[in-house]
């Protein structure tokens, strides 16, 4: 579940105002914070939180259908 790491009243608050559907979809499918190149230095420090978050996110994506991603984007667009 996304809510294990994210909150609609904290880090996702206002995301629908900041990003359009295309940007939201890209951020869901390939978040910069979990990008291997972006977090290489953190991984070198063995930051288990980042490694665990990356693993959880990948596992969630593997089990989501296209329709679920579309519904998630629609939900996020309403967080204004």
C-alpha cells in the first residue's frame, strides 16, 4: 500500500495542483527518489530505508494493473 510510506495530508498534499496526469504517472512509475543513479551515494552508505523503499515500490508496481495506475493518477489529481 502506498500509505505505508505516503500521506495525502503530508507529502502528497497538493500534488494534483503541482503536476499534470502525465507527470504524476511518470513519478509513480519511475520516482526520482528511488532511481538507482539518484540514490547511489545513499546506497553506498547502506541506507536500508531507501533500499527497503525501493524494493517495496517495485513490488507494488509489479502487482498493479494499468487500470489501477490510471485510478491512482485520477485520485492524486484531486489532491489539491
